[in-house]
C-alpha cells in the first residue's frame, strides 16, 4: 500500500497554540492534491473518579462552537512541549477542578481528529481525589466543575450536554480497561 507523499509545505497561519499548513501532495496514483493540516501539541484528558464512583467534570464556554458543554478536564502546556503527560495531567486536574489525585492510571492515547490534525491526547484515570486549590487560566475564568454518576453522564451525552468527542472516547477507553 502506497502512502501519500508531501512535496512541499506552506505555513499559512501560526499562533501560540497551533500552526496551520497547506501541503502539496502526490497521491499513490501519481495525481497531485493538497491537504490542510492543523499542527498542535498533544494534550491530556483526565477522567477524575471519586471514591463513590462519581466523576468530576468541568463546563466552560467553547468559543468556536458558541456554547457551554460539560467535559472531562483537559489541557496542554504549549509553552513547554515535551513535558511528561502525567505531570501535565496532575497539574491540569488541580488547576481546573481543585482536586489532586493520589493515583493516575494511563488509559491510552488517541487522535482527536486525524483527518485534518496531528493532535492526539493522553487519557488518564485519576483516583484518590483530595481537595486542592483551583488555579485556572484567564481563558478558563467562566469554568464550572461538578461531579456526576456514570448514569447521569450517559443521560448528558444523550441530551447533548456533553459533545466533546475526546471525553466520550475516554469513557470508552475506561469501559474497556481493567478499571472500568
């Protein structure tokens, strides 16, 4: 099976969080084409589970889609690429929810939208939660946090209150893990 070959790349946009490239490519049959590629650092997603089985979620306004939705805590340290994902996960959990985890278990790595982006995410299960201190970034100033049962989360997905694909995928990773 042949691969698509990149002939050249032109960066069309760049900021602190991402680069957008236009790649001229050659397909296996020899024809030419282009791909738009969003180049972003991987992020972490944390599935925080309380001792009673409830899960801690966060809700914030997501500007690109113009709505507030619940999701699992997640984030990246774009100014420090290559930082150990476990370290980022522990810090993001406390920053967004105010909880610290005694245990962090890797659930897996997935790509968020590999049809147009190289960004992936590392999913972790966080347990042994203890109250810490919220320390959100300015972009997260409207963030809320609350805990929900798994049944309530399923209802929220059906009702369209959770539309974050990585959060839903992380539930799938948890379900097939030995911890689900």
